[in-house]
C-alpha cells in the first residue's frame, strides 16, 4: 500500500524575526495567534504586512509564527512577477543571495535586503512515514497527484523528515492551480530511477537525445 500524502497549498506568507517584527509593529507588540497550521507548533497570526516590490505590492499578507532567526517572504512565481522581483526557488531558511523587498507594518517599514523566495515544493514527514515510503531526509522524489482531468507529476520534490513534522506535501498557489486542486487532494511518491536523486531536466535531455531508461 502506497503512502497517500495530503497536499496542502501555501498562499503567500511571511516568517519574521523578532527584531524585524518589533520594527514593524512596535517594541511592545506580540505575535497574536489566530489559527493552527498543519505542522505542529506553526500558526497564523493576526498581524498582517504589506509586501512591496518595484512593480507592485500585496497588502494584508499573513505572518506565520513562531519567530524565525531571519525574516523570509514566501511567494509564488506569479506573485514575484507582480512585485517585479526575480523568482528564486529555495528551501525554507536558505535565503543567502535571494532578492529583497519592502515590508510595511502598522508601526514601521523595513527594506529587506534578502529573503524573498519561491519555496521549493516539499513533503513534511515523520520518521515512521519515511520508513514506510522508503525515503530519507533530503531525498528528491516525484509525486503524482489525484485530480479531475488534470493530474500532474511533480518532480524535484524535497523530502523533509523530522519527528516534529506531520505528513503533508506543500505546494504554492501556482502549483495547486496547475493540477486543478480540489478539496483534500492527495499524492503518491513515484520511485523512478530506483529511488536515486535524478532531475527531470537530465531525464528530459536524455530522452531528447534518444536515451531511454
Ligand atoms: Zn512546508
């Protein structure tokens, strides 16, 4: 029996450092919990921010708690285009050399030097799920989605394993729209190439040059 993975859509959101939060909302402000998220300990906050780039802006962008060491803005490729910021695909936390933006809160404003990313699609899983799916932390896998008339195989999906994770694949709004995301979509890991890390790009190049595996 294959591991059925719930697929959740992450809309644009912001993780903030405490230092930046105090500039944006005042030194007395506290992160205000409004809603629990699927990953244990993560929550949506009441506070909202305006994210501005050279070409456009988004207002009322949700902040997710708790605080992180560095402020990070997660957007889709479509969002990045509207902001006028290059789309840089990264794993959460890996923000060195990424574009910045302007963040505007109720109390202050920050010119963020770096930290705007398009999150690399990923699966959160607990160690027991990794055992069942025969994968380990850092593996890159393919996931085939359930969908009506528009099923899709995602490549370059990173597996992230931690005892604090609950099984879920996270995609952004562009990716969810691409497979016509219905209620409670799920996906299954495809073990192509004997489960070795293998990029779709390499596969495509091989197929085009006549190599079939
Ligand atoms: Zn995630």
